[in-house]
């Protein structure tokens, strides 16, 4: 059972890191601010979700699992709030974009 849990953790964490890498590539490659923010936030949401999912079996107690889920929820809320604000500020600075 421990080998299965270890494999699940490794697969989820590696997939999460892959989504972070894809978001970083989108941040560096896409032409405008809106598409960069979209690529970054979507990849980060899924990447962090997969990492949290992979770490849940490693949590010592139920409280640790709830903390991991709370961190993920706070990141989702913060990203949902700051992404549109950053896009709006960038659009005001460069209306042609």
C-alpha cells in the first residue's frame, strides 16, 4: 500500500510541476498581457491542485490535509482576484493591446 501511495504522490507532484512549467512557458511566450495571465493562472491552478492532491496522502493527520486544502483555496481566491486587476492595469497603460 505504501508503494502505491508513493507512486500516486510522485505522479501527481511531477504532473503539477509540469503544469507550472507550461504556465511559465506561456508567460514567456504569449504576446499580450491577457493571454499571459490566462495561461499562467490556469496552469498554476491545476499545477497547485495536483501537488496538493499528491501531498494529501502524506498528511500526518486530518488537520494537515485541511491546511493543504485551505492553502489551495486561498491561492485560488487570490489568483481570481488579482488576475483581472492586473489585466485591467495593463490595459489602461497600453490601450492598443
